[in-house]
C-alpha cells in the first residue's frame, strides 16, 4: 500500500482499507496507531518453496524477515508434518505453513536412495494409492520428483511419463495441485507433457526454448524458479558475484540472523541442488528462462528452496533468502512490483490461499511495514519496520536480542 491511507484490522482480519486520508475516521482510544509516513505496507510475504524439516525455529526465522507463510515441499514423518502445520496455524510467533508431506519418487531414485523408508511409486498402477495415502495424511498438494541424480553425480532411476501422468491425474481427481521438481531440460519437458500444474526449479544447462515456454503458457502452468537456490548451486563467475552471499554483510539482514545462519549464507555449501558441476551450467540460463516465461505470461512465483537448519549449512535460509529471490526476479526482468506480486497475491491465488496475499477487507492481517518504496527499489523489502501475523505484531527486536545472545 503506497501513498496516504489507512488500514484497520481486528481479531486477525483486515476490517477496512482507506485510500483517501480525508475520509479516515479518528482511531478509537484503544487502537494501536502506527504512523506510516515514508513507509510502505505490504501483504505478508509467501515463500512458495521451502523445506522446514520439522523445525519450529525455521518458521520463526522466516517470520522475522516478513515471510508469514511458507509452502513446504517435502517433510516427514506425516505425524510431525501434521503437528507442525497445526502449530503454525495457531501460533502468531511462527510463519504459517502448508506442506506436500512425503514426495512421489521412483524406487531407488532421488531422494529415496538415501531414505529407504520413503514410500515410492513403481509405476502408474501405484499412483492412485500413493496420492490417496498422502491426502489421508493431510497433504495440501502433491510433490513429484523427476530427477535422475545427474546433478548429484549419480545415475538413478526416475519416474517415467506414464507414472507422472497417473500421479497428476490421481491428484486432480482429489482436488489436489501437483508440483514437479525438475532437474534439467529433459525432466521439465516430461513434467510438462504429464500434465502437472507447477514446475519448480529450472535447467542450468540451457535456457528454456520458445516452444517449451509457449506450451507452458498455453497449458496455464505455473513456474517456481527457485533462483536463490539455483544461484547458490551454479558455478560462480568473476563477472557476477552471488547475490545471495551478500546477505551476510547487509546490515538490514545480518542483525536478525542466528550465527549459524549467517555463516551458512556466507560460506555454506550443503543442501544445494547441484553437487556435480558441469561446464554447461550457467545461472544466466535460469535468468533467461524466467524472462521468457514472464514475457509469455506464465505466472512466476517466488520460492527459495531453502533447506537450511541449524545443523545443515545451506546458504539459502528461511526468511532472509526470500529477499534474495525478489532481487533475482528483478534481475531476470520482472519489475519490483511484479516481483512483490510473485511473493504475495500470486502464490496465494495459485495455491488456493484465498484468505491472504492482498491488503483488503476480510483478508488475514498478515502485513509487513517497510521503510521506503519497494516498488522502486526491491531491496527496500529488507528495511522492515514491523510485521503482523494474523493481526499480532511480531516482536522483532526481542527476536534479535535472542539470536544475539
């Protein structure tokens, strides 16, 4: 919300939005009035691709940087996922969360080769039972892995097109969205051919071609590029230092990071989506793909693929790295306002979160107040003055003191 106006909320819900200052009535004596001169009010940010690992601390870290909702793309066991989703829905000191629960992957494939107890899908005949089981466990959407392990230096079995198609069909029959993890051009094409709703990640070996982009747009698919993760995973070049690493030196960010998270951003190499670099891998390919998708009208959502936790030095961390994602989306060609849409109303709309994502009467009072105008300078999202989650103000300074100690 830019320019003069007022937003009122009570009991966690926005009750009134006024854009004409002359029409604003006087506040009640009990109201908490915030002077927003020189500030911009944003809807709470939504990270459309995270891995929470069952850690409440990750959801608190996310909230400290204005991320009021995380969409978790793989977590188990189911009992832990359900419990954390419930806690996140009830507690104002954590970001809210939705989760896919357990992912669909091939037997012996990624990531099941390292997780022998993970349910897998051996063929199309097993797709319906897999989806039914995930829905019974409370999954909010279905995550499908299309990956042969090459980016991790392995040759692993991957789901074939018939199986991915069967999974997408089974999910759609149950009213569930499908999100496909893709690792390269071949897997992106397979996922697109199979009818999944959303693709997450982009190829690093080459930019998506015009034919693929046109089919994505015509099929009304959605892209979650995870540029923050792709930048961290791709080879660094002298001409383009990593934007994500710079967070560790940004005074607007660093004071609110636990020591381990700060070190992970600056130096971490764990949890990356590429462990075996190829001379074909260039981050500029991902930027070019985002530009082409955006120009073609494909909805692009802001998602980081953070899989940080205190014992895992992933340089893409909860909350803070969404601000990297926003900057990279702008670098790819989105305007700052379009990048903000990618982290607010767009993920809310495409994931069916109709109660959030915009500042309007009847919506959740998930709000972030920042200094300056992020529609002109996207890095202004880092200059956070206040955060409300469900109408409750998050005590950011108390969080900073706790992390400092």
